[in-house]
């Protein structure tokens, strides 16, 4: 009995020691069956050359879509028609307006009278200053004559001379004020707005009229700042007016002095052809400016070679044969 009992115990020990190996083998077998089942469930056979070619074409199409460059924006910009000259006429003195011949919308020529003021008080002050000047001059002349006979002191002569100079200066200042009693047009143009009216009292510095040059217009455009690499004065453009739908030609005349750091734009100015339809200040539209094409590389190389050959030919000295057959240069 003892021998049978010992053999049973040794068998149980051997089974317990082999049990982990049995469990590990079962796990490995289950994983292998799962991998085989997953491969069998996939319908695509990538080993097939046809399927591989389709996959390659799909990859190329996706790369082409990603790498396709964005279309460049149309080279057109917005602009506004403006007069080349515009000004606000103001009063230099405080006086009543007696005349304003040109109303809103009226045209005028350079040097025309735009406004006149009542300066009767100023003229009276000028006459008083001129009379005082004459009185001081008479006193001074008398003192100079008395000084020749040593009948008056030198100080009295100097005081009379100073009083005469003061009177003359006051008369000249009042006379200068009279030149401000009338305002004349600095250039030919049109009255845009009439701020003051005849009969009103205008204060010093008060605006009277807004004027602008008539028939002398230009367009102000706002273009991207990166256009400065190729945009130059003299570049042509076409301007389509929103109000009339007309297309007029133009030419860039000058570039702006600074770039807007926020919008990355710059203002440029151009002249417009006013003979192609109705063009008025304040009209807006779209300008089409074409970037000039670069000179082909072959043309540049050909011109460089031609210049080099011409220089080489000019450096060579001609050979002249004498009558005896000897060559000389």
C-alpha cells in the first residue's frame, strides 16, 4: 500500500508542475486561430498586382489634391475718382459778408472773386493811421530843423523819429488787413459746398466755401503692398466705373509714401482719360492692373552674347596689306 500511495503523490506533483505549460500553449493556439480568422475575413488580396496598382493610383490622386496650389487672386483693386486740387476757403477777418457770387455747383476761373467782406471800419482806421503818420512826420521835420540851430535836445529828436516810425507801422498793418477783405480763387474749379451765406458775420478762420478743380481728375487706388516689387509709375490700367459701367483707361502717376501695416496695402494715384465718358469726383470702381511679363532668359543670353562679340570685334585691329605683300596692323 505504501508504494501505491507514493506513486500517486509523485504523479500529482508532476501534473501540477506541467499545468502552466498547458495553459500557455492554449493561449498561443487561441491567438493563432484569431489571426487566421482575421486574415480570412479580409476580402482584399494586396498580393494581387491589380489591387496594388489601384492603391498606388489612389495615393497619387490624394497627393495631387493636397499639393495643388491655390489659385492666385484676380489682379483688380478698388479705387475712387478724386480731384487733383481741392481746398476749403476760410475767412481771415471777422466781418460781414457782402458778396458771394458763386453758389454750389457753379464753376469759376482762377483769380475770380469768391467772397467780399464789409471793411468800412478797417478803412476808417487806415485813414486815421495815415493822418497820425502825417502829424508825426511834421513834428519830426520841425525837430530836425530846430536841431540844426541847437534849439532842441537830441532826445526830443529821437523820440519824434520813433513816433513817426510807429505811426507808419500801424498804417501798414491796417492796410494789410484790407487785402483780406476779398477772397480770390487760387485755381480754376467748381464750388462743391457753400457753407456761409451773404449777410452773415464770418469769424476769423470760419470756412466759407469748399472748392475743387474742375475737369482735372485722378483716381486713388488701394493695392497690396507686395505689388511694390513690380508696380512702377507709368504702368497702364483699366478702370471700370460702378455708377456708369464705363471702362476708362489710366496710368499710374505716383506711389504712396507708406504701407498700412494692418491691411498690408498701399495707396497709389493714377491719371484717368476723361474723354471716354462721364467721369465725376466721388465715383468708385475697379481697376485692372496687369503685371508685366519678365524678359525671357534666351533673349537675355542672346543680348549678352551679342554684346560680348561686339566688344571682341571692336578690340581687334584690322590687318592691312602693303604693296610689297607684308602685313601690318
